[in-house]
C-alpha cells in the first residue's frame, strides 16, 4: 500500500474514534478541588452511555516510559521491540525521548522535561504506535496459533478479510479495546472499523487485510484515550 494511501486510512480511522475533548484546568482543579458544577451532567457534552463527568478535567500525557510500557503490555511485546530506529536505538528511550516529554541529562544536559509537548510530539506517538502495531500484526499472521489479536482472522487469496463483519473480526476488535483501553468497543466504533475495512479494500492496497489490522491497531493505540491518563 502506498504511504500516502496508508496515511489517509490511518488518519480517517483515528478521526472516527476521537471521543475525548479536554479544556484547560484551573489551579483549584489541579489542587484536587472539584468545580462547582461537578456531578451535574450536561446533556450536550456527555454521551448516551451514562459516563460520569470528570471532577478534575486534567488529562496528562503519559510520557516516554509509561507510553512504551503500556504499548508493550497491551500488544504483548517485549518493551525493547515496541519501536527501534534502524533496529538498534529505542524510539522512546533515545530517539524521541525529549519530544515525548522525557529528559536527556547526559547528551543534551536537559534535566527537566519541556513545559509543553511540541508540534512533533503527535508524530512521535504515531510512529511508536505504528511500529508496535506492525510488529504485532506480523507476529500474529506469521504464527496464527499464538496470535494475540489477529491470528484467527481468515484472509482470502487476495489478502482481504474473508468476512469483515464476522465473528473473528468482532472478537479481534473486542480484544484490542480490552487490552489497550480496558473496555469493550461501542457499536459505533465497531461499525467504523467495518467501514474502514471496506475503504481499504477499495483503495490501492495490495494487502488490504494486513493493512486493516495495522490501521485498526494504530487507531486505538494512538487515540487520546490511550496516550493520556
């Protein structure tokens, strides 16, 4: 699949799953004091799932160590295999450490993290997520019997999903959400991935099934719900 085509697929998948909006927190909220209207639902903001509004509204980026550890645990990968530059240099520990909010006292004399994430931070997150998902998909397709997520999804002779709305696909999506976000996917999220499979099959992809697996994994792994806490 061409890079620009895969990029469009990943972008559409990620946009379809955005479900978390943030607003700046006040000093009182950071100190642990809930706002005056905490606990008062706003029908215009809350989804129909009956989720409670956060009393602090204070999302925080996970940073390189937590991000790498969580990605590795979710995809059952050794942490050193999540992402490596040239197969040698860990993306989160060395290459993108500062960009992801870490420090670098030995090489750059940076003893405190930057006060805010930079414009390249989302790109670094995406790179780490895509590298980890590529590893997981490759392992699952190479040794289906020990696959963690996608090993039991059948592909046809053209590399497409045999049944993109079938039970194996639904079970893989459920496992993906449970491992990454610790919850089940909603019906709308599952439907979005069904449509994503259809979109990839009508694109220029030469391995639509494999590309769908990577895109589905990437969309969930790089979502705000995954990279913030």
